[in-house]
């Protein structure tokens, strides 16, 4: 029997990936590839590129240790092509096959590239989510408004998270009104867990530094988790040390505090090192044990099985043209201050400086500072979208585009937000 190629992308680093589940470890070949097209279609933050490449290399070694044959292409390999499809064709020639098993990518650009490839590509559903796309479409069908709150309640019922029978724990679905306390400059808390780069990561950092010297963002210091084991430790650290006050201060900002009580787990979740249900189960465990208040646990779980799943459903339901919509006709260029240019607006400068340093800003900075200004200034939403996609380590189009274009810029005409979100 002829071997098949099994494509694993840089944001699909999960051992229970549907493509791996459908493959035959004894004869199929896993294809993983660091390619320039994926590293440069927007000018990604160097930390984001390093995170993905290092996590890919570590995951490839885990697959090999588990008995898989892995054909891995490094960014600087002499025979490397520029694209995922190019690497599939090259590996197909090497192994005498044109059949590919893939888990459906998280953006239309890659889905369409695989559809158009001169190969037989079987794209399987990405089942690493609580809600399938068919299930989301069934929920959305016939509704005049697709409000996240009602979708979220369905996900609570489906998962049983923080439920007492068929009713929400605490008698309410949403405790958001308790989550708006102003931060205190002298409050005590732990920082998110930081990790020391190993030899694999150091090699990646040198490669990224040499290959993308002009990209916006500081490459070092690099403190991200790059394996599932490290990501699990980061989850435990958040649940133990930061979750108890996460709810109270989740919408707060402090000038000299980059992270407050935020988990900084989304970048690991979005590349597959963690799963949504394991994160939510860990958070619910802290609440059930009395170590975290209900508003903190509910608020965090809502972000994961509510907003995150909802945004994915919207992105795929609306189709490939979603990122090109602009009903307000905004056409100004993105100001240079978003790339570090001078500005006298302190809050914007601070958010951009933090973004440059960390490839991270929390949701209030993204929505109510950088997003708010872009909307008020009439910036072309496509440019705003591409900036967010480039500069944040957790940004992948299926989740970033609806957040930016729908929630922040009102560029989908009111599918997500009932009115422009400005202040």
C-alpha cells in the first residue's frame, strides 16, 4: 500500500489532531514545514515566529518518539520551497504519493491553497473545538441576531461546565458586572510563568534574528512555553496564582503592569499545546474547591467556550470575503505610531511599546486603545486587521479577524457588535 502524507501545520501541534487520528503510523509520512510564505504573508512579530518554529521542532521530536515518520523542512534548508503546497509536492515526489491527509486549516487562504493543489488532499474537520462548524451553523440558522451570550449558554449546557442540573451555577449565566474593578498600583500578584530557552529554541532564535531582521518587535528576551509540558505548567501557575483575582481586574489597565492577572495562555491554546476543555476544567476545579470565586471562573470560561468558539463560527460562516468588508468606507492608512512611530497619546504609545516588547496586549488594550483609535480615525479595516494578525503571538485569522473586524472596527456591519464600539 502506498504511503500517504499527513500534513501538520504550525498551529496544529496536538497529538489528537484529526489528521493524525486518521493516519497509519506504520506507513504514512507526517509532513511539517517551516516555509517563508507562512512567515511573511504579514510581517509577523519575531517572537511569534520563534514560538511557532520552536514549538514545531519540539512537536516533531515528540512525534518521532511516538513512532511516527516525520519529514521536516527547516526554514533555511537548501531544498526548501516557499509554500506548504510546494513542500507537499516535494515530499510527495520523494515518497511516490500524491495523497494527503490534512486537518482543515484555520484560515481561508490555506484552505483554498490546499483545494487548488495538484494533489489529492482530504481535509478533515478540526475537532479540537467544543463546537463543530456544522453545529454552529445549525445554531445560527434562522436567527435575526447572532449574539454571543446565547451561544455561550448553549456551550455551557453542552459541556456541563459550572452547571447545576440544567441551571447555571450561582443562578446566573454571566457575572461580568463583578469584573470591572479598577486595578491598584500596589496589589500583589505573580507574573505569568516564564521559561528559559533550550538549545532548540536558541537555534530558532538565531535563525529568526537572521531571517527577519526588520520585522517590528523584540525577539529577546524570549520566555514562551514551546512544549505541551511547559504549557501545562503555565496553566497550573495561572490557575493557582492568578485566577482568584482574574475576574475582578480583567478589564483594568495599569501603566507599568503588562499582564495584571491575565493567563497569557491563548498563544499556547491557539497552536494546539493546550485544549479548550482542559483549560476550562482546570479553572472550574479551582472554583469547585473554593480557591477561586465564581466571577473569576465564569469570566474565564466564557472567553474560552464562549467568545473563542463563537468567533470561529462567525469566521467560517461568513466566508472568504469577510476580511474585505468595509461598510463604513474607512480608507485612512494605519498611522506610523502603530509600528513604533512617535505619538503624544500615552495610552496608545504604551500599548504599542508593550506589543513590541511582548507580542502581547490584553483585550482591553486591543479593543479600547489601539482598536478604538483606529475606528475613530477611520483607518482602513483591512490594514487594522493585518496589523493585529502580524503583531500578536496568539493571532490566527479565524479568531483574530472577527475580533478585529467585527467587534473592534464594525467592519462586518453589525454581525458581531450591535453598534460601533467607541469611547
